[in-house]
C-alpha cells in the first residue's frame, strides 16, 4: 500500500468563510481520492498563518519528504496553488518533489514533475512573467511620479521653448525658441483667437521644433500647457495620483497672464454656445463681441421701430461698449465679405499639402497616444479579472472598478473615432472642396435664408469685435476671420 501525504490549507477565498467547513471539505475530497486508489495517508492540516515560513505543517511535510518517506509516491492537494503562494517557494518545492520522484495528485489530475509537464511549467512561467511585469510596471510608474515630485521633466517630448538639462534632467529655457512662446502668449492675452495667432506667428516666419509652420492644434496645446508657468503636472491613472510641482523650472509666462488666457479660451467656448430666447435675429448672431473685453454682446429688439430692428446691448462685463444698431454692423460685415471672397479664391489656388501634412502629423501622433492609452486600459482590465478570479478582490469591488474601466475605454474609443474622422478630412482635395463650397456660398449669400447666412458666417468668422465708447461715436468694427 502506497503511503501518501494529504496537504490542506485555506485559500485566500476561504479566509472570510468558516474555516473548518472549507478545510473539512478539502479533506473529504482528498480522502476519497486516497481511498479510491487504496493509499494509506497522513493528513497535514494547516490552520494558522498564511506566510510560508510560519506554516508548520508545510515545514513538517517538507522535512518528511527529505527523509524519503514519500519517495516514488504522491502528495494529495486540492490545487497546485495550495502548496505555496510564493512563486520561488513553489519552484523550490517542485524541485524537491522532482528529486524524490513524488507526483502531485489533485482532483484535476496528476502532476509529474520528472516529466516535462509543459502545462505546469508554462503556468509557472506565465505567473512569473505576469508578476514580474506588474512589479516592473508599478516601479516604472512610481518612478515617474517620484521624478515629477522632484521636478524632473519626464515626458519624452520636450515642450516647445524648453530644453532638458542632460545632468539634472530639469527643463531649461531654450532662448532660441522662447521668444516665440512669449509672442504667442502676448497675442493670446490680447484676446486674439488661436487660429489668428497661428496665422500671425507663421506669417512672421516662426517655425515649430520640426522647422514647420505651427498648426492651430499645436497652438492650442501651447497656450494650455502649464509647463510655461514653471509647473509640472504628472497624472498617473494607474496609481491614482496626480502630482503637481510648481517652480519646477523657470517660467516663460506669468501665472497672471496664463490664467487670463485660460479664461479667454473658456469664455469663447461658453459664450458662443448661448442661444437667445428671441430666436435668430441677425446673420451675425452670437458672433459680435465687445471690442474692449471680448465678451459676447447680447442682441435685443428696439421697440421704437415698426420694422423688427435690433441693437447690441451695453457690454455686460466691462460696460465699455454701448448699444449699437445691428444693421450697421451687418452692412460692414457684408461689405468685408466681398473683399474676403477674393482672398478665399487666392487661398484655394495656393493651397498646398504642406500645412495639411503638419496638422495630419499632429493628429496621427494624438491618435497613436490614444490607442496606446486604450491598450493600457485593456491590460488593466485583464489584470482586474485576474485579481477577481484569484479571489484577491470582492465581486462588488471588481464590478465598480470594471465599470470605471469600461467608461474610460468608451470615452477613449469615442476620441479615437473623432480623430480618425478628422484625419480623413485633412486631405488636400477635401480641403479644396470645402473651401470652394464656402466660396460659392458666400458669393450668393444674399439669396440665403437667415439661418444659412448665420451658419456661413460662423464658418468664416471667428468673431466680430465691436467698440463704441459713446452713444454718438462712430462704431469700430473688426472682423476676425477663421483660418480656412
Ligand atoms: Zn466689454
């Protein structure tokens, strides 16, 4: 009769449940196996600590194996993972069994370590790799967060206007590029819209780090980048930490100016979205802003006249621009459009693939970045499932984390789809087509409906600046055209 060892211990999953029940169940199962094969058995029943060195029964079992008591026999256990949670220990134990020609008998089958059990070896290898991978990845992330805390700049792309000190890893001002950044912010503080800034900067002959004209997407990144106020922000979603470090390097822009620019960007987005309760009153609806503070001006009906007549109300924000009849502004814009049409035609003819390549390059870079993030979410999703299946987290926790990850993935997928569409639209031909369409529409603007006119103007015009300081003074009207 073969003498075998039955080894039982709680799994992590069982730790909250009644201990005896789980252990007795394991013992029952294993005794049945022993009886079926006509083995005589000794039971090693682990009750106490889960730390390997404190597991007295496990140590006793190992001692007995070394004494040769179980040579050429079996160890009965519920699962290979019951023997050790520590991989190194599991491997040592496996070698011990191999040396004494002991097989592991579980309800799932017999593991013979002297044979090349590919499955088992693979499993161990896989677990090892995964553990190593997780550890390394965590270390890497932790390192990045720590580096941000100490003010080292770790992004692989250096912000325009800076260079990296190879020794301290901190950012230094690149005086060959810094004046361009300062000019950009100076324009932005003055309320000049991004597209217009891009045009002005490129016209001055300034070029980006790849020696190409700036795209407005890149320009948007610049005016929003907190790097320029000397701040480093590193956000690690995996570690759930956001590190902000001020005075990490010399600022190129004052905080005051920077936040003013952010405010201006925000007002422009929110300000234009508003729709008046009186409906559409002018082809210039939501395009007219105060020339002093760039705050949107509200149109109102003037009841003195029989015909519907509208005027702009006094600027709500600064009060610097007083009321003005809208028809005067409309007339000025329609006149300007006539001249602008020639410019559109010129642009269509001079359209080359150069600027489009630049925009495309940036978009492609963004796309790759988003796709990388999506892959990361998928890895996290896999790891989470592992944790759950290994019984290391509760179902409720798994569900809530899973929901978060699903949401993150959905929003990334949406952004990826958006960028893909944008890239598709960035071909020279479609750009030409778009501009020709605009040109044809603006040539026949007087025959369009009020809504169509308003739509066309919002495609062509970023905003109309209106300045009028006193009731009878001549209004100053400046049209800021969009970059086509
Ligand atoms: Zn104002």
